[in-house]
C-alpha cells in the first residue's frame, strides 16, 4: 500500500482552503455583501499643489480661460 507524504497533503489542503476563501470573498463581493475600501480622489487644488511641488519650473494654466484665447470663434 502506498503511503502519502504529510507535507504533500498539507500543501494540497492549504491550496484548496486558500482558493475556497478567495472564491467566497469574490462571491460576497458580487452579491454586494462585501465592499472593498475605495480610495478618495484628491481635491483639484491639492492635486495642483502636488504638481507644482513636483514640477516647479512648469508653466501653469488656470483652465478654460486659456482655451478661450486659443479658439477663434469666426473661422473663414
């Protein structure tokens, strides 16, 4: 009669238990019973400050006002 190695059995059971746990978590998430924490987006002014710190020599545009200057309303 063949004897099984104890380490091989342990590896198989750990793998099976891990796959079942992951499957259970995914099932609960799909049913809406489990919610992953969502990262909150930074406010626009904080992102602008971070970009100024990261790129101090960059030219800063304020927004739609600069686009209005580029667009010619009457094009021939």
